[in-house]
C-alpha cells in the first residue's frame, strides 16, 4: 500500500491572486504633505473658533470667560468673578469707563479708524505709538487672544472686533467687557472689583469710585483703585468730570 505524503510547506501565493500583501512604505514627500494638511486644518479651526463663539455668545444667559481667566485655572490659581447683567451696573461706572477707554464707543464699528491711522503713521515715522484699542477690540482680545503688543495679535484683533460689533449689540459688548476686565490679581469683572476694592456692589459705586476703577484698567497691578497715588487721583478726577458730561456719548446704551 502506497504511503500518502502531506506537503506542510507554506503555500506561495500566485501572482495576481487576491490576498494580503506587504504594504509598500509611503514616500517621505507624501508623509510630509499629509501632516501639513492636518496641521493646516487645526490652524484654520483655531482661527474660525472665535467667530463661532461670537455667534454663541449672543445668548444672554451665557457668561463668557477670558483667556486670562482660563490661564489662571490652568495654573491652579483660581479667580474671583461674579457676573452681573448690564442693568445691575451703576451708570456712573459705564460713563467713567467709556470716557477713560473709548469715548467714541457708540459711533464706531468696533474699530476707531481715525485713531488707528494715527498709530500707523507714528509707527512709520519711528515714533512711539499710543494705544488705539477700542472697548470692542479689548473685549475681543480678552476673550480670544493674548496680552502683549504684536502686529500678529493686532491683525487678528481687528477683524474679530468688526465681527463682534456686527453681531452683538453695544449693550451686550459693554456687558461682557465689564464682566471679564481684570481689576487686580485674580479679580475679574466689575462686581468682584467693586467688592474687592470698595466693599460695595457694582450697582452702588459712587462717581469717585467708578472713576478710580476706570483709570486703573490699563494696568490694575500698578494702578490700584483702592490705593491711589496722587497721579491716579488726578487722572480719576479728570475722568469724573468728563463722565458727568457724557450724556451724548452713551445714547447707544441708555434709552
């Protein structure tokens, strides 16, 4: 009887037959292009995200936080912010902030182009530039960008401010600004600031207190509203006088 033999050698796949095959390595150029495309999508997403949030923040009961507030959370420092509606903020504070930060708030479209042209002309002449950020621009910067002077930040800030002014009412812009502005280490928003510096609510601020808080905004670390030096008191006095006569400037906020 003949012995049957079994061939145990692996079967070799015939050419052209379906089945698993070793994948050829991807060319380096294709690998780099793939990663560049992914990176570009991430960058585009980050650039467009603030514009989506601008639409979202139209909802009145949403209380946005600033990038500085997020930074404090990331560093486990925490912060004090107590949101208040626009109608719960003393009008004298609103008047003082407008007269100190942006007297043309009610008439510009988010950017004061006259001031901006002056800054560009000074820069081209090599002269020191002055601040030209409107309250709308500062709101956009505080919500979506970072502190510090740079042309990149300003280039991103301007279209964001235009979008904010197009989508939000002036009252909503001012409400958000006054609730995210920094008034001391870890002190954000006018309610926390009023309580911290003067032990009163934002609705009970006096004209003098409001003026001191307004002039401290550019640098609340060195300009302490509750401990003003002579220079800060003089500046606050000037803003207080301007605020008293600000009726024509605040018509977009009060009927």
